[in-house]
């Protein structure tokens, strides 16, 4: 099971490297800008969610903020690559 997951992750990395080589520098810049904006917005949303639903505990922030940052970066990066900023 672990070996199969490792193979899938490896092939995902190979595909990402190949896809990264095929974009223009301008599109790469748009992807990075979108990822940065998405990470900032996602982190803020995660902090707001932690403050409201988690009663402001440190565990709620420890979960909500990183999940928001990663999710926001993924969504923002995808939007930046596809739509351009």
C-alpha cells in the first residue's frame, strides 16, 4: 500500500516538473502571484474560522491557518495559471 502511494506521488512530481517546463515566464509569474494572494486570503479565512468555530484555542489556529494557507495557495495558483492576473 505504501509503495503504491509512493509511486503515485513520484509520478505526480514528474508530471508537475514536465508541466512546469512548458509554461512561459509570464504565466509562471501569474501562477506565483495567484498562489501568494490565495495563501494570504486562505490563511485569513482559516484564522477567522478558528476564531469563530474553535473558540479561539491554539489547537484550532494550529489546524485552521495552515490548512487555509495550503488550500488558498493551491486554488489561487490554479486560478492564476488558468486566468492570468
